[in-house]
């Protein structure tokens, strides 16, 4: 589908709320449909609900056309409505072409009713957030309602098109055996793409003269429309065993999930070492230049800045040299775990040497523990990270332990960062700063400095579950230091775009597979009453582009 204007409202809000669409894609309905194994009765139930949507869309377009002021806009909306009406007329023949028949009696689901009620209420001017509900008198008020209506329609069409295209990309174009290929092709067709794009363009055009307050209403309507559709797809009655949300035990009450996660660049948008260094520089600027005896002597802010710049530059240069040294050996043809583990000893030596250099430099000397805790409150987390962990802790699907394994120099920084999100149940395994009366001496208690030490901590944590078939391990990471733990976990999920991790993995035969496509393939293997058996040390890691994917996979919408 062509893109709406880069600065347009439709494009802007789709980008902002795109992660919500992930929760629709990862529903049992779409995973089963993508695999071709979706129960036919479930699909026909879905199609029957689509009839109600189409009728509501046609009426909403009709009301929007009445509200539009410009004849060109009226004509464009009329054409969109005619396309919907035409699909309603031909739906029965389309369904037969797809190899199915519409049920004689159609019962509307609650999730369907909520979607259509929201759409028609919006098109009637009954919009939450408006000062006067249902009052449509002046031409401008009418145009505003037309814009509101399109903001409730636009994301739904985009959602169908985007998910259908992602599924279509997984299909073999020469394989005609997929039951739902024609349905998928319809939502990828040029005709549907044109309708979706025209709706977005109209929304952009009708929104031009709206106030900031009214644009905020459009934003809320757009978001609510996506959420309602996610709930609609999640509510589809899929009665077969599925790979989503994460399921691996016959008895959920006995099921136990041990969740491991890296911190820097996995949870956060910045490296914690740079945060600590910047804190040292800033607090040095504020400190008393005439430090009294008994206080730890520290460098001036200028010296700290220069020292840190030198350390950072050396680390980057020597890190790349270390990776290149590991890669100098001949690449393997098949997954070779022991070879990777042996090679990563070079990275372990490098990391330990760099930490010693930091201690000797004195850049961490004089940090106040309270300042560190305050700085943690301003850490920028990756979108969706906190939300996932908060919902994981609350989940009743299975008992969950969460462990953070990090090279961070200061465990207090991590603990304080998660405490602010009501995530005190996390267990943090990292290095620790040494304090004298809450002031850092510049020394580090080294606990986790290498991939091998991370793996040791990982295995020590799992000793209590060594013979527990009801325990599943998931490791989420994004750096070369996570590779061994990622491979040792039942499910290793790679987030982020570390080229070093990919290069090392490829060199030692590790396969990186998009999580969604992997789940679709595994769905094909499931039979009634079975659950997919996840296996460790297969050499396969699963890649995601956002925390929303992890959330949708493990917890569902």
C-alpha cells in the first residue's frame, strides 16, 4: 500500500500505535490462519462477524458523506461506501470462491458489537471528549464529525492490510493448498489497498483545520479503534491447540516460567555505563572544590570528561578488534556450540581487562548512592518493556520468576530503575559498586563480566528446576554477551540490532528466525491435545523488532 503523506494524521498515528497491531497479529486466530490450519468453523464465524462490520462501515461512510462539505470529498466517500456495499452483495459468492459457505444463522459477538457501536456512535457525533455530544449543526461541526468517523475507520483497514501482507510474505506463491490464501490475497489486493489509502488521505484532508484539542480527540478515537479490533481478533473462538499465547504445560497451575533478561540496550535505550559516567561528571561540577579531609578525593569534571572520552574510544576500538579476532577463524557449516563457547573466552578476557581499566581510572569514585537512585528514575526504557514486565508479574497463567543478568557496574541502578515501575520482585544479578558511607570508592565488585559468567549465573538459578518438566526458560537479550544464555534457554529471543551478535552467531552456525514466522511453522505441527515442545541448544534464536512482540507471544493481548 502506498504511504499517506509523511506528516499526515493517519500516518502519524499509525506509526505511534503500530505496536498495538502486533497484538492482533499474534492472536491464535491469525497464527492459525497464517499456518493454514485454522478450523473452518472458526473462519466462517469470523466471516459472519465481518458482515456486521461491512454494514456498519457502509452506514458510517454514508453519515460521513452527509457531513463532508466539499463535493470532491463527498464523491470520494461515496465511492468508498459503494465498494463496501458491493462487497456485501458479492460476499456470499466470495465465500463460496474461497471454498466455504456462510452460516444460515449469524449471532453477533460482544467484541463485534463493541466495535460497530463505537464506529456508529462516532459517525453520529456522539464522541467521547467532545463538549456537546450529538450536536451537529454548523458546517464546521459536520466536517469535524466526518474526520472523527474516518479516524475510527482508517486504522481498521490499515490493520487488515498490514497483517495480510505479513502473512502473504510467509506463503509459497506456487502452493495452492493453503485454505485461506484467497482471503489473504483479497486484503493484499490493489483494490483494498486503494480503499485504505483513500480513507487515510481523506482523514488527513478533513483534519487540516481542526484545533489541537480536536486533533487530540482524533488521536484517542484512532487508538480506541485499534484496541477494539485487537480485542475482536482475540475474541474469535479458536478451539484448537495453539502456539500463542505461550503454552507448554498440560496443567497451567503447575507451570513455571523462569524469565531472564539483559539490561543495557535490551530494556533500556542507553548503556548504563554512559549514564554512570555522566552522573559522575555532573556531580563533580556541583561538588565543593575545597574537599575536606575524610572525603574521597575525586577528579574535576573536566578531567573526568577527558578520561571517560579516552576510555570510551579505546573500548569501542578494542571491542571491534576482539570481535574481528574471533571471526578470523573459519566459519562453520553447522551449529557449533562448544566452538562458540571457546571463542567467547576472548571476549571474557577483553571485558575483564576493560573493567580493570575503568577502576584504575577512578571515573566512578565519589558517586553518591542517592544520586544513582535518582538517576535511575530518568532511565529511558524501550517502548513496551515496563508494560510487559508489569503484566508478567500480574499474570495468573503460570508462576513466573524474573532475573536480570547484566554487565552493569552498579546493581543499585538496575534495582532502583525497576522499583519505580512496581517491579521489586525482580532479582538483579550484576556487578556492584563499593561504597564508604554511601559514597563510591571507584572499586567494582566483579560478579558478571563475561558471557561465561552470565551462563554460570543462569545455570545456578536453574539448579532448583533441573528436573522440572513444567519449568520453561526464556532468555531475552541483544548483545554477544547474551549468546550462550540465549542458546541454553528453551526459548532465546533476540531484540535489537546488534551486528556483532549476528556476525558471531552466523559464524558459528546459529540461525536467526523471526518469531512470528517460527510460530506459524510450529502451528502446522500441532495436533489436537498436543503442545509444542521447546528445546534448548538447537542453534535457533528467535528475533523480534519490539517488546510488543514478546508481550503478545508470552502473555497475549
